[in-house]
C-alpha cells in the first residue's frame, strides 16, 4: 500500500503535473487583464502662449472577472492639473482642488463610507502611470484637464504631447488648435502622419504662406490613426513624443521695440524677446592678459554679448559607462561651438576638483585652446564621490577674479547624483548674483530640489537630462539656448503701475538669443485706455532703452476669459521659485507658500506640496440609508466599505475634447452652464459634459457609462514644474472579495505542489 505521506516518484510526478496545470488555469483568472482602451482623445487649444489640454480615456473590461489596466501618460514639466471628472454608473462627478491635508481627509472619509473616490496629487515629476480596476463587462472613464504657459525657447514656441497608450486603440484622436494675435511664420509637427490645416491648407509638413500680410494667425494639427496604421507604428501602436513648434513673424509680434503686450479680464501679459535689432558692434574687454593689461575681443552685430563661461563636469563613480561617454560626446560639441569672443574654463570634480591644464584662469576661445579642452575631457575617468560644493565655489571664484564689464559670467554644472558634502558656501561664493548658474541633472538619481534651488538662487534654471540614447543631444540643445546672451540687467516699468502685489518679476539678469521674457500684472481698478511701457537693459554697446504707449481698450482684448488664469500660472510659478530659494536659505518660505496656496485654491490648480484634487462619487442620501439598513439586517453591522491605503505610486492621463473651429478658444453654452469645480458636483451623463474651468475651452465629451472600482495614479521621474499626479480610489467590495478568493485558492495549490515535490 502506498502511503500518502510518501508518494512514489510516479504518483509524485502525476500529482505535480495535474496541480501545476490547475495552478496555471487559476493564475490566468487572477492575473489576466482583459481590458482595452476603447477611446484615447487628446484635444488642446493654444491661444496667446496659453495652452489648455483636455483628455478623455475610456477603458472596457470584456471579461466576467474584475480586471486591471495599466497605462502611462507624460504631462509637460510646467503644466498644472486644473480639472478631473469621473464617470460612475452613468453619473459624472467633478473634483475639487483643496488644501492637501483637507483633500486627503475627505478622501479617507469617502473610503470609510464605501464611496468610490479619487485623490490626485502632484509629485513634482512628469511621468504619470494610471492603474484602473474595472468591474466585469463595464467601462470606466475619466476626463482630465491641465494648463500651461508656453515660452519661446531657441527661437520658437513648442508644445509637447507624449502619446503612448500602450496598445492599439479603436478611437484614437489628437487635435491641437493654435490661435495667436501675431501672424504665424511657420508650424511644424514631428509626426509625419499628422495633418496641419489652415484654411485651404492641409499638408503633412510645414505651413508658411509667404508674405507677412498673407500669413495665418490660426492653425490646426490633427492626428487620427486607424487601428491598421497604429499596428504599422509598432507592436503596441503609437509610442512617440509629438512636438509642435511654431513662431510668429517679427513684424506682427512686436508692438514697436517693447515687444507684445496683451490684455484681458483686467490683466496684462507682456512678451519681450530680443533679436538682431537690439545688437550693435562692440569691442568687449577680456580678462587681464599676461602683461597685466586687458585683452580685447571683437564682437560683430550678430554675436551678442561676450561671455565668460566655466563648464563644471561630474566625474564621480556613478558617471561611469554610458553617462560618461555621453557627457564626453556632448562637451566635445559644446566646446567646439564656443564663440571666438568668449573666454572659458573646464572643471572636473569627484571628491576633489581638477582643472583643465591645471589652470585656474579663463582661456581665450581659440582653436588651440578648445582642442586642448576637448582632449582633457576625453581623458576623464569616473571615480569617487560628488563634491558639488567645492566645484561650484571654484567656478564662481574664477569668474569673479577675472570679471570684466560688458561680459556675461556663466557656470554650467552637470551631475548625475546627489551632493555628498553640504552646500553652505555656494551662496557666499556668488554674493552679488552676477554669475549665472545653470544646472543639468543627468538620469533619475539627481537631487532635483537641490539643483533647481541652486540654479534659481544664482539667476539660472535647472534642466533634466534623461539618460537615454540621445542624452548628448539633449545637453547640446540646452547649450544652444544659453550660448548667446543678447541683453543683460533688464528692467521693465509700466505707467500707470499695476495693482500692488500683482506685478510678476520685472527685472531679469539676462536674455538669451531666441528666448523670451514674460511679465504680467493686474491693471489698475477702474480700467485704463493706455499704458506706457519701458524696457531698460545693457546691450553689447552699453545701455539701451525701448518705450511705447499701448492701447488697452475693451475692443482690443486679446486675453478675454483667459487673462487672469494666464497671469495666475505665471505668478504661481514664480512663488514656487521663491519658496525654493528661501528653503535653501533655511527658512522664510511661509509667506510665499501661503500666497501660492491661496492662488492655487482660487484658480483650482493642483500644485506640488500645496493642493490636491479630490473627487467623491457620493451616493444619494436615501440610497445610502437603504444600503445601511440592508447591511444591518443581514449581519447587524454597518457596512464601512473597503479601506485602501494611500498609495505613493503615480500616474495620470488626459485627453481633450475641446474643438475650436479656427484654433481660437471660444465660449460655448456648455462651458457656461457646466458645473463649477465644487466638491463632487454630480450631473446626469446624458449627451455630454464639460470639464469646468475659468478658461473658456468648450467640450463635447461623451462616452459609455460604466462602473469604476479602483483608480490609482502616481509619478515617475521627471524635471521641474507642474509634475506628476497621484490618484487613488477605494476598491469595489465584490471585486476585491473575488480576487481574494482566487488568491487563497492559488495559495492552497502552491502548498500542495510544494508538498508533492518534497
């Protein structure tokens, strides 16, 4: 007789095989994700540098079991989420932006009541991952909107959408409309499949209609690939960054030499960019030569202001491999591009600092010196720690010891890690703020907050460099943005002055070629018909000034219905910078925090560390009472619902439905009657709905109703600005119980298999 405790090898093998087959069958039930994205729409409207993007995503679960769907969405680094709607059982619930602690408390209370709820927060990054559990045979839908101000960089304005649903989508649409006050010089799109329309124009390339008098002010970019076309793009369909770039003609952009001043809703925005008309020839002094006299560098009309620049390169152990090679490739190209009138130096650092050619002085940008620096970088090896402090102090010390009037001092610091020593001496090394510091973070391990604060406190900005195959190209592109200073020490004044405490930053240390300065404020109460605008700066030949009187009549409002929101985005961005600076100085950030919080709540914007967006699918009062009575009659206990801990994960998605005929944002009846951004405002789904917002972006969103049982969104890696979103929601009790039952079965079978093997 065979003992069950000691089965023979033959029975052991049979038992193991049968158990393993059943295990696979049950595992497929638990872990299969038979969900599909049936609708993926991204609709954007860009008007006067202000972009509103609305998104709609619908997910369908075709199985008879609860299932999970995962997908990702990238939001722009400077975008702020401004609205979210959830559709549950045919009803639409609109979220409300609240102070973070209050939103979390409301979310927790909703879970305790057993309500379906969502919590959306910014994590300071720009990668979003959405996880949705959908009830059997049901659909889940959410709609999200986000806003951003677009700036001119590198001579053009760019709008980016990362399109990566992760699968073939039956209903895939992207629509981006552009409406500018100035005439469009050109519009391009990086995706060949996209169509660019303007009136009779519909091409897959670039629009440009020749003379400025005939150039359009509106354009529309459309992308709607069929399922077959998506399969040709890749195994999982489209996975690309869609970059739309455009610029306006100089003749139509400028309101004389002061740039373009637009107004609406009692606010104004002033866009100022310098070009060749602001430059002039100059013989700029260089650092002291070996004889003790100043060397001279000649600049022509197109060269801009000479610069003294120190490149600071991290060579710590974490930079080994691809990162170091990409850095060498990038700086070979950058150093080659240093202009002949510039002076430069290279500092390498790990635990210690090392100087190119053991020279603590700047070198003239001659061909021989540039070759010498390129050879030095090529021999650098990765080793040791990350002594950012001594490297930054050394760079500032070099620039200050050789500073000359008429040249722009710049430090560019690239690192992939976190400082291993404190940074208390960096601020003291640049007390006047005369040297600009730009920080580049390579890869995911960087201390984003530290590098951003360092740059902001020294007049520069932070740029995230993603550790991908094109990392070297990203670094080179960054350098092209700061390689040619055109104006320094800019001061903007307005008469009559804006309302107190509403004027955004009106002094700037420098303006680079192809870049743009934005200043905003609230117009004086009672209104004004004209405003005098003055811009004072230092150019290549010395002091320069520009002034004009701008008409502000009601009939000329270009920012109607979006003026305040556009100003608010600019103001919040600057308040966050002030917070970062004061936190670096160990305190004093509370005043800026309170101002940013108040503005974010008023404008209903999700801001990292300040506000969250909570949406609760609340039951009707009589329905809730019936459910509670039913629960008490069955087991004598009230149904508390299922608890789900707040998840630190990340994600988000968006899609648009706003459709503007010529690309201009227009107020629609739907927008006027849409529910306000109040706590869990509920409306019948009917024929459609709109994401409420102060900006008049019409919507015509409609999708199959369904049952949403869980939604979680969280963040990945990214750069500065608006950032990633975390959204969590309570489980559907039946779905959770079903999954728990299957998991218990798997555990039992796994124990049996283990027993048979032993």
